C-alpha cells in the first residue's frame, strides 16, 4: 500500500500513557496536513468545584486531579493560597515540602522510565513483557518507586492522595528518628538510580528536536521543584523570566474543537514544559552527583550550558532528576530538626494568590481569588500536559512527515511512531492508563481516494 493512497487507522487504546484520547493525521499527496491530539475525556470541572469552598480545602480537593502527581497539586494550591493571604512558612516547613515533593518525583519518574517508556526502546509492548526479558531491571524500577512511596507515606500519610498536607505546612511533622529510618532505603535507591542512568544511557535514540520554546521554574541557588520564577528559553537561545502573578497573561489558554483540554500558548508561541525544559533552564544548579550523572548519561555538562532538545532522550533527563531527588532527600533528612509547630497559621484575607511548582511533567500553576471570610470565589489550574499539547502535535507532524518522506510506513509502523512520540512527553491526560485512538486520513489530487 503506498503512502499516497487513502486509509484510516483505528487503535482502540494505548497502554503506558495516562489518559484517553485520539490522534488524527491528515496526509495529502504525501504531505502531513494536520496532526490533532484529540482529548475526548469529559471535563471534570475542578475549578468550578472549588468555587464556594473554604480556602483550606483546595490542597485536598485538587490532589484528586491526579493519582500520579497529587503532591504537585497540593503544593501549588498551598503556594497560591498562602500568597493570597500574605503568609510565608518557616524554612523547616519549606524543606519538608521539598522532601515530600522529592518522594513524588522519585516514584513518578521511576514509573515513567521503567513501566511506560523503556519498553519502547527495548522492543517490548508492555512492562509485563519487559519483565519477562529484563526482570532485574523492572525489579530495580519497582524498588525505586517504593522508595519514593515511602517518603510520601511518612510525610503525606499515604502514597496516593496524601492527607497530611495543610495550609501553612502539615498536620503532623515527623520526628527525626522517623526520617532517619528511611535513610538506608534511600541510599539503596540512590544506587539503583545510578544504575538506571547507566542503563538508559545504553538505549538507541532516534534523531529528533523539539523546536518549541521551553518553560520551567528557576531558582537562584537550587534546581527548582516546589518553587521558583517562570523562565523561558526560546528556540533562538534567548532567555527571560516573569513573575508568577503574570502567568495567565503570558500563558494563554484557548478552546480547540478537537479537545476537551485547553490548549496553551506562551506569548502566542508553542511551548514545552517538563524535564527537558528544567534541564535546559536550571541544569547548572543540579547537585554535583546529578551533574556527574548528566555527563555520564551523555547529556553533556549543564554547568557548561548543555541543553537537550531531543524528546526521545527525555528519559535520560528523568533518570538524572531521580538521582537529584534522592540526593536532595538524603540532604534534607540529614539536616532535619523538627519544628516547634508543624504549620504556620494562615488567616483568611480577601485577595488573589498565585502559585507554581514543578510537577514531574512540568510547571503546574494555580490561581485563587478569596473573599474576606476565605471563601474561594475563583480558581484557575493550568496543568503541564495542557501546555504541552501544541508541542506534542508539532512533534507528531514533523516525525510523521519525515517517516512518510523517507519511506512507506505501513499502518503498524506509523501507529508505533506516533505512540512513541507521544510517550516521549509522558502526558498525564487523566489517571487512567489508555490513550490513543489513531485516525490517519490520506488523500490524493482533488480529495479523498
């Protein structure tokens, strides 16, 4: 079958990506004319659910947006509401929040690397199939995920949808002995993380390049996780930043007919957030072990300006970030002394607050409007996957065009290419495990063949 004919491909579901959706490729005389990532899951209206609720409730309610990244939603919600109320928490609480976030980074990155992404590089259709041929590696990934879960359980009360987070801090702070009890497990996990870097560095990576602008938080003294300033690295190499309060003025969301998720543009341009953006913008502030891991992984030295724009190699950056998160966790635990109180009081104030943190998949922004009694009168949540949809569509369009121009991919080959391109970005469309229904429409001459 020639690629200049007409055909329709339907793929009922794709495992190893969270969510459900579809892709439509339009091809006319060998040219890809459209690549639409169609999100058809019904909207869940979390922003509407928050209106009329107490200002103390968003951290718990928004955590239910995602079963993979609940801490990201809790931390962004806390940051925004505390900003509205004019409250800053003490350093030890900030450290505990960062420690909890490290737990989420560890478990989420391990999940993506081993169970979602690695099978693509090793010719396996699933993590179960991968476990049959690479049992030791999959067991290593599960150990890493368990180490992250251990941090989440201790600090958050449970690994999924933690219940110990509150405005101003935590309902309960751990005693030092409890955190020290995790040290040996985290040290073993750090060894596993280094082995992960060396393992994924041996994968074969197709040539590809993200042309979108990159957006990540940046901090002057550390690799940004739970706070930072939105910073943009444009495709032409220029860089700039803007206050968190200006986020929705710079990142503008719009409705598109083919998706129930909003599309975003940064200053009118397609942008990408996530691991590649963090490494490009904040890589120079990685800890020394993580910098060494980046060099060993073949990413180059971030302190010398190394930038990675190949989406297939994002798995390398996630492995480096896992090393970083484990080193950070051990550093925070070593210095920890329990606070006198586990939280700072946050009295209600009428106003508007903004907060952004780095979920494993990228910048997650929250904005809340509060009435004088603390009632939420308005809420805006901008998740990373919604921001990345435009960049993913651009990737799909270029990769599909190159494949069609260089050969004659059959249905299975083209479908596999599109699935891999999407998984490179680890989109979290919802909390399910199915994603793609692929439709390819090919036309010639005056229209459909």
